[in-house]
C-alpha cells in the first residue's frame, strides 16, 4: 500500500473492553487503503496495552497517540492533525463499522466528486441486544431531506441542506466520511462541549460543501451501560443548552430564519431544564431558567411558570430571593 486513502480516527477513553472490536471492524473492511489512528485521551485502564498490541499486529497501518485528558473533541482534532488520508472517517471506540462502510461511501465520492461529506444510516444495539435502524425512527427526518438518487441507495442532498440539518441533527460521527481538504485549518470539533460537539462540526462542514448519504446502515452504535447521555436527564439537558448556545454563537448571523430556529430550540431545551429543576425542588435555578425562557420568547404561560418558581424559591429556607432569580443564566 503506497499510502492510506482513508484515515479512521478513534478517540478512546477507558475503552480497553471495546477497542479491539472497533479496530477489527476497520480491519474487516472490503476497502483496504486505510490507516487507523487511536487517540488515547489519558485512559486509566488497559486501553494503552490493547492499543499497543493492535499496533504490533497492524504495523504502520495503525498509529497510537496518547494525550492529556481533553475530551473527545480534542482527541478527534488530534487525529485530524495527524491523518495522512485524503478522506477522514470517525469511529468511537465502543462502536463498529460494517464491512462495506468505507467502500460504499467512497463509491459515492467517486460518482460525485463535488461532495465533501458523505454519511449513512446506522444500526443501534441496545443493552438487551435489540437492533434498530436509526433512519427508521419516525421522529427522525433524515430521509425527508431533499435529495437526488444517483445510484441505488446513493443520494446527493439538494436544496438548503444546512438549514435542514439545523432543524434536526441526524449525522453521527461513526457514519461520516469527510474530504480532508474541506476542513482547511479552521473546521474542527469544538473544544469544551460535552454533548452535540458533532452537531456543531457537521453544521460547519455543511456550510462549505455539498453532502450526500448512503441509505444503508454502515455502522453499529452499541449502547453502553451507565452512559450519562442516556441516564442523567438533568445533565443531558444542561449539555444540550450549552451546545445550543454554541450553535447560536457560531451560526446566528447566517440569517433571520436560522436565528429564529436556534432561539426556538434553545427555548424548548431551557424550558425542559427549568421544569426538571422545578420537579427536583431546585426552585431558584428553575426560576432563573423560566426567566430566561421569557427573554427568549415572552408568553403568559412562561410568566406563570416563572412566578410559581420564584414564589417557591422565596419561601424555601435559605433560598435566594425572587428578584435574585432574574439574574442572567450563564
């Protein structure tokens, strides 16, 4: 092999239990001009030992990088910086590719050389072993995106894909392949977010390049026991709010429709977090969040919710006053 065409970037944190499965799924690809970069985010388990054993087996087709703890975005960005391939694919250490993943996406790139991003459907496997195609979810509108089918299950997106993606996020990193050149020196995964960092990344990509997708499941997302994104509702909502704030900061100036879409979704998430805080008895925080909802979109219902939370906060021993709850939430 003269050089890798595709660089598969695997961020890994305490992934000793799953890493071999992920790397073996790359090894099993029908397309063979690939390299694997495992970026160890300061794991404290045997991830390093597993990675070194795999590196010994794969030789120069795999590189193992270790970094100080920085999170998945920092690890993916380190992989982007080190990648040698013209195309980049992303795989989480606890997930897996299906054998034709790289081949099918490269086929679409070859047919449509103007594309800078190709993603696909994927299969989820829950803790009970039940499988479901992601795009089969009736709440997900990925298949409704305007498109042209250029070959069986190979589709090029048409129209305002950025706007469509802004209204509903449906691209998982494990399904995506990106042409390295479209990223330049500026498009990277945002550092500091613990949730939806991939949404910010793919919105940035969608701003600068046409996209397409393969309407087939090409990867497997394995649910992992104890995942905070699935078990801690409060933290999940708080992370969503922070991610939407970042999306607003980056894309709010694109146009009035984008501004409205972002504000509506942000208000929905802030209100859900306010209700969760209220039900947990954290009335001061709930009042502040309801006040923020009012600033995003004034309404009589929102005023009633704020009054209820503010009164309860004022009556709670040791709680802040109702007036204090109007301080901006940061």
